[in-house]
């Protein structure tokens, strides 16, 4: 067999551009936005750290949420809504397979990429979020494409320990701070 003309085709990392729900940028001078800003501050995040969106004029439960746009190469490719009431479900996501939050936030000179589960944890540390407790092969490819040493910081629960197992399998470092 002649393998000289065969080459392994690298899968391109690509996401479809998407629209966001009807919303408005968070504005610290708008009194209707105080509840959203207070929530972010409790999470250790200021409203100017990311282009957060809100829906204070929506009906029902939808007027009590923060929308976090998902971007890839500065194009909107999805979003998550974080509801601020005490009901479950807290999050509703519009996410494409293989997406990792925070890739656009990474700086070229950074040596490390810190991978966490949730979007707010990623925002608090300028990290990456896999948006659940598992890392699929497409996400691995995207994270590796950044060319950084990967450190996984899981949630300290049973699901987080599954993420630790996967990180070790992939040869990534793991940190479990107190």
C-alpha cells in the first residue's frame, strides 16, 4: 500500500454564528439593573468585565436573568441564561457541540489555560469553562489548539471528580484548592 499521498485531515474548529434573545447590555446607571449587578458582585465579578446582557422588561421568569454571550473568534455562537430566582433550573444554555467558554478571553502570552466547569468561575479567573463536568473530544481539540499548558480546577463534588479522571487521562494538570 502507498501511503505517501494520504494525509490526515485536521478537523477545523468551527461554530455557527447565532442570534441572542431580545435583551439589553447591563448598565450600572440603570436602577432596573441593580439586581443583576449585585448578583455579579456577589460572584466577585464586575459588570464591566464581560458584555453581560439582561432582560428587565421580559415577562415572567425571563425578566430575572443575566445572559452571557458565548463567543468564538469574536462571533456570537450561543449563550447561557442564569436565572436569579431560587427555582430550578438555574441555567438554560444554547450551546454548540465542542464549545468551550473563554477561548476569546485567553491572551497569547499566557502559558497556562485554567479549565473549570462553570461560566462564572471562568469569568472570575479569566479561565475556560467546559460548561458541565465532562470534556468531550471536540472540546479537547479546541483547548489543545490554544497551545497552553492546561490546568483543570474541578468543582469539589462527585461530578468534578469525573472531570479529574478525564484530565489525568488527557495528561493535563489538576489543582484542587481549598
